C-alpha cells in the first residue's frame, strides 16, 4: 500500500502580549469572518481569512504582515508564547 506524504504546517506560538487587551481574543473569536479556535490561554487563528479584513481588527494587521510572508497560515497566540521583537507589544 502506497503512503501519501503528510501535510505538515509550522505554527508559530506568539505571546498574547501582542494583543491590545485581555478580551481581544474573545472578541476576535466572536467575529463571524475570522476562523479561530479559542482556548483558556489563547487561540489559534487562520490568517488567510484575516488578511482580507484586517481593517476590522486593526491589532492583527502587524501579525498578518509578519506571518504571511513567512508562509504561516495559522498562528497560535498563547499566554506563554514568544515575544516577537518585530511586533507591537501591549502591557495590560
């Protein structure tokens, strides 16, 4: 039986400090036009959906501009994620 190659994606895990306030992810998850999966410490966000509507969620624009050129389709925002020097950092 021939095996198919696996579809593998790299998903960067970045800090929720790149969100403007602690309710930002919950507000994002409630948006009908963005595919995301929220969990207790963060969320997974599908970036191609966001790229067309960053005006509606302005704080995501720098993240999209950082991630898509690196061919990341998903990002994971997590309380323990990495701080990315190229992205705005919020203190809340």
